[in-house]
C-alpha cells in the first residue's frame, strides 16, 4: 500500500507537468528555484536549489525540520514551538503547476510545495504533515466537495496594507502618504510603488482588477480576481512576496501589521465568499502562453452555478448561502482566533469609529456586522485582518459552512440598522472576542473549527499563539510607563 507521499508523487499527469517545467527552465534560462511552503503564521519558508536538480527534487523532495512549519521559533521559555530539536525532517514535494519565474530576477523561479512526514518515521511514515496549512486546505476542500456533491469554495480577498517610510535605523518612520481615503492625489503619490506591484503581479499570474488609497497613512488596497480557495490563498501569499520585493526596491516597508497606528483605520483582509457547482479551469486570456508560468498560475475557475445567488424575486441569498451564514455566525468566536490571529489584531476592534466589525450578526451592506452581503451571490466575512494565514482561514470557513449546510442552520433575519443604533433600541447581540486570549479560548472549545487544524496543526497553532499572549502580558510597554511612572504618592 502506497504512502500519502508516494501516492502524491505518482499522481496521474504529474510526470508530464514535470517535463513541461523543465522545458520552461531551459527556455527562460532559470538557474535557481525557491521551493516554498507556508508556516502556521502565514510566513513563506522553504529552500533554494539550483535548477539543474529540478527532476530529482520533483520526485524525491527536499528535507527541512518539522519546526519550520512554526518558523523555527522559540517560546518565552526558550523551547522550540511545536517540535523540539529531536524531531524528524519533513519532505517537501513541489507542485509543478505552481512553478513561475520571478519577474524581478528572471534567473530565479518559485514553486509551492506540499509537506509530508519523513519516510523513516515509525508512525505514519510518508503521511501528510498535518502542520502543513496549505496541504490541509487541499484535503479539507476535497472532503467538502466530496460530501456536498461538488460544491466548492471560490473567494476573493481585499488585501489592505501600509507602505511605511523607513528611518535611518531601518524601523518604520510613519506612513508614506496622508490618511485620505480614495484620494487620487494620495494614490498618485504611491504610483511608482503600486505600478511595480501590478507589473510583477501580472507577470506571476494575478489578474489585477482594481485598487485605491485607503484611510490610513500609506494604506493601499490592490485587488485581484477571485478564484478557487487554494489558488486565492496562493495568490495572496504571492502578493505579499511581491510587496516585500517592491519595498526593498523603494527603500520602504511593506507593512501587513493589522494596526500600526491608532486613530486611523487598520488593515483588514475581508474575504468575499461563495459556493459553486460545476465550472472548469481555463487559461486566463490576459496571460497567454508567451508568459512564463504553469497550470495553476495562469488558469482560473470559470462558469458553473453560484449557490449563494438569491432566488428569483428575493433579496436574501439562496438556502445554501443562508445555511452557510448560519454556520459562520454560530462559530464566529472560534473563527476570530484565526481571522484576527495576533495580539495587535484586537487594537483594530477596540479603536471605535473605523468600521471594524465587532458584532456577531449579519446584514446587507452593513459594515458594523461581522458578515455583510457585499453583492448578490456573495457575502463578505469582515472579521479578518492583514496578518491572516489565508490557508487556515479558508479551511476554517469550510468547516463552518459544512456545519451550516449539514444542520441547516438559520442565521435569522439580516440587520439593516447601524448596529449601535439597533443596540440602543434594545437589540441583544453578542460581541466578537475582544482579545486574542479570549478568541483562543473559543477556538479550544469549538470542535467544528478545531477540525480545520487537524492533529499537530492545532497543537502547533495553540502553542504559538498562547506564547504570543504570554509574551505580551510579560512585557512592559511604553503605555505602562506613561500610565504608571508617577502613580504614587
């Protein structure tokens, strides 16, 4: 019986894809390849290997310590998070359909990888590594499609982030532009930055569709087309890599911290969600065969039926959409731990007046709710910020959807009033967790959302995030000193 690793390498059609990548390597003059996967916090990790060894790595993979899935990070007690130094090394197997040339150094390419347990492990050798968030999302999505007769998640995201000036010490020295939302003049001030981001993004397969200056210093939102959930997560990860490179070229800081400044809006990453049946993968006409890239890079999911679309003559989403909203509302506490995953995330929820979602409710175009119907056929999950790990978020939302559909959960009537006005009028509504510690408590108690972080992933995630809370609580901040230095006599 084949192991998970062996079955993955032996997939039908994979050998042909490996040959196609070799042809691209030769044609484009690729000399070096980044083999990358994504850590529990959303960081991009992996190894670099000369392109001469493509076929060998594609078949056998590369090895890296299990702890790399937790950034090889130590907790406040100096213990490695998730895995100790005695742990085995994972095997990373490249997914050739994600191979693409880096436009800022055309000698280099990147490819996403799926991670497996070491072949010599005593227990489950060559099994899926459950601390691999990207591999988990693929498996969870496949299970969801199988259970629900082909229903699959397509979503887009709104990746807000801030371009900050870099001081002489290399640290942030304020936002590059003024905090004027939608002002073309402030957008124009960042034109050299966003035009280079768009250039690189299009070269790497992102169909860029619109952008604007948001309402914090140096804050931009540049959107790309929605797609299958794994592709969307890969493209957000790619977008972040691109922004980091453009920042280096312009001596700026590409900041995905949710709330670097109080008194102005934070950086969110709203997810616009819908479930579809049918459709097919097609090559994006904007990115033809002359451009360097593989199957997933320049393909997108087209056609099919959007099951969130309202029934004829109605305003509400269809029955499946309503059940999914019911599932998300039921599990908002636990979902918040994944969508707002840092201590800093909760500054966003406490800084009132900036449309951050703090209430566990839904409505039409109602930005005071955690969910809103942003357009017919989709709804916007708003309790997610710029630091999100998109693979964990999509997997958790699929689990909430599954619960909603399976148990036909009713979300109740949509709230059309401003939530603060509704509460003043007597409405009882729950708030989201207002600290990372509280959100983690909800996650630990929620077996449905727990299942989106299977086995070792839950252990690694909770170790990492509980330690983050402890480090914060064990730190004296500038606020502490300003508040208490002259507290007595």
